[in-house]
């Protein structure tokens, strides 16, 4: 999986249109997602006392779509202080905004926000099978017994169900990757957005899948398609909390986006008569918002919102729906 995604001719490292040509993320679905992120950044900026610079680090930045949109999303003062960094293993896209720093490594000392949208699902996983867990070989056959470290992870986060053919996806490397990302933030928020599951609802037969040209395909690790698996979000959240020393907020995307002003309410029919152009525009926005917040689709994604050097009361002022019951 590592080689297929990030090797010399991997899915993410080869030149071309990038992930947007193969699958649809929240960033690609609608500018409303970037608008919600911008709203969160503006609130966080105020809570942090308007630092200069205010960092926005996008991990797994694709072709820089989110950071490009954020480049014109703020009033002049914040726009001037904004420092945008894309973390991506692929080559810098031609024509990308010169104000965006591009590189393969997460910078340290971030004051502001780190966001990772559908990054962790592409951090490689091993698959375990059997009551006495063994690694599943790429050929489809059980291989050697899992390491003690991975067995401990399975006992804590993905106990093996007594079902023939059951699989578990060992998320230890994802936990470590997220812990490193959280550790890079000095003050602010680290936000992971991904499709995933919690301990009481793990997929019995796993979730490993491939995507190519907008279609789900067999997850063949040859670099021709995306290979991903849903994320054990509670395990990731716990790993980040150990680094930060404070519990994160863990909510659905539907909850997070609604707290940031994204909803799918249709405009009143009377507007169609009084302001037909405005009605059509509002209807389009409502449709886009409905897609982003659909609990059976993108709205079912999870947000892990990890504070760094912030009090709970400050977090509640920035995004109350995420921390109101913390």
C-alpha cells in the first residue's frame, strides 16, 4: 500500500490532475466546505489574539484546492497574516498560487490550524485475519502472525469478532501519523476529517477499497488506483489527546458543518417570484449543503478537533457544537 500510493510511480506521486479526477471529497464537492473552514479559521484567529503569522497547514493537500480558495476568503488584516502550507508528496502543481508553500513534510511550530481532510484513510494499514491474528498477504492468503505491538493495538481498538472471514485493519500507523501531526502544532487546532468508524461499529469484513475514475474498484496495490480504508477515529483521537493533554471533540461532519453555518434548508418559494435569480442561487447552495451534510454520505464523515494550548472555554467559543458536552 505504501509503495502503491507513495512510491516512485505511486497513485499520489505521479503527475496529473490528482485525486479530484478519481474520487470526490468534501473539498471538491462544494466551495461551502472551504467557506466553513474559513469561518472556523476566523473564529480561531480571534481566540488566539490575531497572531502574525496565522498558519494554515493542509496535510494531504491534493492539488492545493482548499488553500487556494482560502487565499481570498478573509478580510485584509487576516489575509495579510495568513501563511498557507500544503503538505503533499506529489509534485507542486503548475500555476499554483505563489503564496502557498509546498512540501512533503509537516512543518513544526504551527500557530493557527492544521487540517487533514481525507488524509488518514490513505496512511497505509496492515490487514489482520483469523482468531489468532495473522497479516493478510497481498495474495489473499494469511501470512505471519501479527507483531506484539499490533496485537496490543487490536486488543484495545479492534477486538476480533467470532465471524468467519472477519478482517481487522490495524490503524496503529495512523495513530502515530496523527500524533506527529498534532505535535507539530504549538497553539491552535488540529482537525482531522475522514470517513471512519468507532469501536462499537467496526466493519466486520473490513473496508479496504480502491477508487479509479470515480468508480470503486478492487484495491490492487499497483499504483493504478487509490487504495484506502476507513479510519478508526476513536483510536486516532486518543493518540492525539495523549500528545496534547486535552481531549478532542469528535463529531460527525453534519454536526460540525451545521455549527459553522452550513445547512441544507431550501429557500422559501416566495423568493422564486420576488427574486428568481437569487432563488436559483440559494437553491443551488442548499443542494450543495445537503450533500455535505447528508448523514449517509459526506455528512457521515467524522471530525476530530484537537485543541493545543487552548482552554475548553475558548474551544467552546470557537466551535461550540463540538465541545459543548465535553
